C-alpha cells in the first residue's frame, strides 16, 4: 500500500474515533465501520404515506454524514486495452460493474434505452449533480442539452416542477447516479410527483411510461393494509420497485407498490470483497442486507412461477442488488453537502433497472427473475434484521428463493456474450490483489473468469511497466455461465523486481481486459548487483591506471 494511502487511512481511523465525519473513498475500513451506521434520509414509513427508501452512512455518535474523499477518474474504461488502469475503489461504478459481471455490457450496451426514475418532490440540482458524478467517474456527459437527461413533473411537463425537498433530493440524486453507474449509455428521465401519496405517485409512474421509458424505477413505498393503486402495468415496460428498509413486515401490512403482482420487487444485499482465507472466482461475498424488507401479501394471488414458500399470497422480493450503505454507491448531492455513501433498497431498484437495460431482460412481469434464477447470484446467508412473526423464508436468506434477496441478485451471467473477470480475493480489505504467493523468480496468481455461455480463453499479461510486454499461454475457461476459478504461475522472473500484470479473457463476442495490479518479487535485484559489480570493476581499474 502506498505511503500516502497508509497515512490517509491512519488519519481516517483517528478522525473517526474523535467523532469526525470524513472517510476514504470506498467502503469503510474495519476500524471505521465500528463508528458508522446507516440512517434513513426520509421519515419512517407510516400507514398510507409514501416514503423514500434511501440510506446514508453517518457517524453513529454525532449523526453527521460521512464525507468520503473521492478520486477523479484519470481515464475512461475503453482506454484499458492499451495500458492497464488501476483497480477501482469499492462503492464506485466500475467496482459495481465488475462485482456483477457487467463491465463489458455497461461499456457497450444501453444506447437507445430510457430508464425513468420516479421520485417525489423536486431535486433542483439533479442535472448539475449528475454532471459532477459522471465527470468524476469518467462517464460521458448526460445532460438536458444533449438529450440524455430530462426532468419532468407528474403531468409529464418540464414545468412547473414540484416543491423542493432535501430528503427526497438525496434519494433522486442517488437513483439517477445509480442508473449511470451500470448503464452509462442509457437516457435518464427523472419524474417528480407533487406529493408523497399513492395518487400522485401513480400519476408520475404514468407520466414516465408515457414519456417512453423502457424501465421505471420506483424508490419509494408506503405501508398499506389495502392496495391503494389501480393497475398501472404497461406492455413491454419493466417496473422495478424497492421493497423498503424495514425488515420483514408483519402480517396484514404490506409495502406498496412493491407487493403488486406485475412489478419486480427489489430487495437488498451486502456486497463485501472475498477474503484470502476463503477466495472465490467472483471475488465477492454477498449476503442479505439486514434492512431489506420482505413480505407475504395475502390480498394478492400467489404468483404461479414463484417457488412454494408457505405464503398463500404474493411473496416479495423477486430479485436483489447491493443496498447496504456501507458497501453501496458513493453519491453526489450538492443540497446535502456533496459526496456521501448511499444505499437502501432505493439503491438496489435503479441498479436492477439499469441491469435490465444492458442485458435486454423483459421485465414486464417479475417472471424473468425466476426463469433466469440459475444465472443469478444466490446470496444464501444473512437476514432482514427484524422478523415479526413472519415465515422464516421471508426473514432469512437461504439457497434458492428467499424474501430478502428473492430469486437471487443481478448477474451478467444471464446475458450470453463477452466474458467477464472476477474481482481479486487476496490481501487487505482495501488493497486486494490476485497474487496468492510471491517468491524470488515466480508468482502464483488466482482469479476468476466468466465465460458467459461462450467458449472462452484467458491469459495474463505482465512486465515491469503497465505496458506489460509478456504474456502467459492462453488457457480455456470453458463455455459455462458461472465464474470459473483460475490459477496461473508466472516464472523466470527477476528477484527484487516490481512487475505489473492483468488478466485478459476473450471469446467470439469480445475481449475483457482486467485492471492493472503489481507485485515485487523477493530477494535482491540482480540487475542492481550487476551494475554494482561493473562500477566496482571500473573503480579498481582506475586505481591501477593511476599508480
């Protein structure tokens, strides 16, 4: 770890212990995590009222928002073919793309697709904050002037926009930036309802569909004893709804609109790097997030394609994505003071909508999640955090279907095509590497490759600079969909020498270049010894000549 980063981390821990609120970019370190907690940006849900499901990371003692230090991207992702780029920090777009096997799809798909975000009240800085987020992470501009972004009221008009609300502004900023994170090529509509009730929310959903959205993401829900909506489904339009951040709901109370049978109800997960003790091909350990809501709505008929789970009605969630504010997305919202670490099922819903846009999933009903369950990730540990007399399957993650994570979490495995590369498992929590063992002249590397349904091969590039110059022979990663663990050895290296390396996977649909890593072999540099010997010989020769 560079000295500057070690110093920054030390300063972080010391500041947090003194109740400060600044952190390094990415997920909090183990020390910092002891001092931070998630906090809802909107008031707790009450019967008959719509509330947002956004969470922000705050200092648990002072309650002040954690302010991450964010590094500006130095190059765009497409530059990586020529020279390796450094691995992304956690809680950034590039990290989430790789964690869900979406790097290639995010770079190459989504053009012509429109994702609509439906919120409540006005976020007056949404366009400028989106510009800051995208430029910081090296994403192309998405503005009103270039036709990529538009902000409308619940009648589908650009004015007048509703009254401003800073809590919902944080929600809406997170949503449009989450779509940008996984689908930077998508157009984005932000539709703002006039009030936090079912009638206005439904009007805004209708406006989103009328404006031409292919996917509609709704990050608000209300607790109701009866369905307050009329049918707003639309053929060919995916509607993704956050289940809420309130744990398993008690019988007789349900989260609407998430409980509706024609929407995809989105639960939440926690996304942590795999450890050196338990490495895996994905490089990720994903569990149910302990705030994710789940339920059994007996007023709605059981979905015929849902597995039997003991619920006599409509079980939810259907699918899931990262929602933990300590592992989610670093978001920019100027009315809230700038950068913050965000999560909640409000983050998961727009991530799923963006995922549908780049994979081509038909989400007009939630059936897609169950039909594609074999190619989703299956978080099988964790729970909702609270369980008020509900069925165990609605409270606890398990293999196969469960309430907190649904049929599984999103994965590019379901889209046959270009390969993907798993994240590294070894090293410290914020300094991950593919190097498992390093010696004087050899280094053992271990990672993972997604063949994504096509015959795929892989190799490692390596050399003393990030231009590499050498490579291993190509080996097969098969043609399956699940990530395959691969192990390779670099031999005939020089002792005491720093090497750069990256993993490359390729098939007939494309080539995926991994991020740049480095290691230093043990021992002393032989080149330096040789230079020293030559210099000593010249000095001795000089002394003999001067006698």
